[in-house]
C-alpha cells in the first residue's frame, strides 16, 4: 500500500460491474470495516458472486452485506403479507 499506492475504487468498480451491478458510491472508512460500497443490482444474487471472487482472492474478509429496500418496495411487501396472512397457522 505504501510502496505502490493504488486507487482501489477502480478494481472494486470492475468486479461490481462484471457481476452485473452498478456501483453508486465507494467510501474508505474507519471503524469495523475499511470500506463501503453502495451498489444497485436486480437482486443480491447478482452482486454476491463478485463479493465471493474478491473474498477468495484474499483481498477482503469479514464481509457484511446489507440489502436495502425503497419505501415502495416495502409497501408492496406489506401488501403481500396482508394478502397471505390468513394462510398462516402458527405451530402448536
């Protein structure tokens, strides 16, 4: 890192895009993790193969992913839950 400084965002963007996602933002940070990316993908299964590649190469570890939902997506989930709620019977 000191002998050969590099822009890590370029490599990160490459693997995110190769996985079929779009990198919206890349941040280096302090705290329990060294960086954070914000990416948009059709679903998590589109982006996670890229994460697996980076982890298998040993360039990242202790990976945490968070899927966020828009208000409209969450409202649709609430409507679906309401529609199927009568079908659920708790275990006895």
